[in-house]
């Protein structure tokens, strides 16, 4: 089983907090899309004979693509890969793009899941984040999607913003639950380097993120999801009736995935590969058979650390059988020794699993550090 991630590096405007690769100039969009199709063709060996179970259009803003552009990419995927008939096919979308006409077009494609970047239902927050939509469009886009027939919908919300009071965050959550969709991705606002927000903070124009408010709003979220029968299955992801994001879950379970497009990452179990974060260099590399990516072979300790980082973010946690089957005696001995030293008030340590209790997932980095192999031990190994 494997997934394919397709990075669409275009946006109408730059959100203040975003550090993903994108361009607001669409003049070379067709050249980028043509290069993506070429990359799909010549990287078929990366995931071998694995059946593709998930396809994810991320970005950027994939909802800027037309119906024909989406269909052309999906046709190429189906032409050169073995795709499951029940594959989850997700498209990230901005509310301002999701008009009724646009949604009817999307419904004619194979896309069967929408991830809608709402972020907030308040104008104050949206203006602060420099989002392209307004609060009314945020709500209407979800109603439109449901009316057209999309049943698998996820909404993104951001908490901890300088403009988001506790009362506003509670209202954001109430509005989300009132819309009756089955998946929520809720992220704590972070100040990433080289973003507009980082520049504003550095200049003193905006206060930095308040960690105490951040954590309080996270706890508010925990209470709300329990009251509404949602399940937290990953640090930032919540769903009802097991409507997990299959694609993102594959990342956390260390399954293979192929990433195509500028800045896209790939993982084949033993190495990681990432494409150049530049549209022109990406196009030239694809068209002229020149290097357009970097690659890292993962040592056993690298793979162990990645397994810790990804699995401890989830409700499933670490499977001790995976540690015993996939790693050497040195790693197994280290894991068993260190796991017994972890504070039992924040983890569940059963016969075959080590999980962080939901209310402490926000502190998962602390548990990861406890289980990691330190550099001295790594050098000795």
C-alpha cells in the first residue's frame, strides 16, 4: 500500500503564517503541471508494485486548478500506477474557490474528499492571517459542498492566534460542530522563519504567540471533541465515526509515499527524497534530465527516530512488535530500557503498545526525546 502526494505550488495571495512553497504568479502554471505529469511517468519505480490507496492534492492551493487539469493529472496517475478502486482522493481547497459551480465540476472528477482551509470563522482572524476568503464564504463553502454531495469533508482551524480570544475559539468550535462534518484538523499557530508573521513579530508590530493561551485553547478543544463524540487520532486531527484521513495516517504509520511537484517529499522505507523549492528549477530539471531533488539514505537509528516521532503523535502509539521486528537488538534493548523510565502519568504502557494519553499529546516531543538514542550512543554504534 502506498500514497501519492501532488504539490500544487500556487496561491492567490500569501497567508502571513505560511512557510510552504508556493507562488502567487500563475504564468507558468501549465509548465509546472506538465512537469508534474512527466515526473509521475518516470518515477514509477519509486514505490515499486505497491497499490496506490491514497492520492492527495496539496499546496499551495489545489482548488485553483480547473476540472480538466485535475482530471489530466489523475488520468496520468491511473495510466502509470496501480490505483485501488476505493482510493481516497483528497483535494485541499480554499473557501473562496468553492462556489456551487466549482463544486459541481469537482464532483465530476474522482476527488472524493475535500480538505477546506477555513482557519477561522471570524473576519478579524482572517484579515490578520491574510486569508483570501471571508467568514461568510467559510460557512457557505461547507454548505455548498454538502449540498453537491461531498460526504467526506475536513475543515482546518487555527487556534492560539494573537487575534483569537478564548471566546472566539469556542465560537469557532461551536460553528464547526454545527456544520456537521466528520473531520477536523486543528493547528496551533506557530511563527515560522521567513514568513510575514515572523517579520511582524521581529519588528515588534505583532506580539509573539502566547504559549499559555495556546495550551488553554488546546484544552478547550479537548473538551469540545469529547462533548461531541469526536475522537483524537493524531496530535492535530480529530474525526467522528473513524473518518480518518487515510493519506495522512499513512505518513504516521511509515508507509511508502511518492511526492511529485516542487518541494514535494517522498519516502520509500529506507530513504527520503525532496524536490527543489523553486518552480523554474523544477521545470528545467524535469525537462532537461537534470537533478531536481536531494536524497538522504536513512540509518537504522534515523529510521527508529522517525518511527518515534510519527507514531507517538497518534492514538495508536508505538507497536512494540514493530520495534522488535524492524530493528536490531541494540535498538530493542534501548527502547525497552528507556520506555520503563517514562512518567507513567502521561503514557499508557500496555503489553504491546506505548501510547501518550490524549490530554498529553501536546507534549509528545518530551516522550520522543526520552526514547531517542543520544548522539554519543549513536557514535558508539
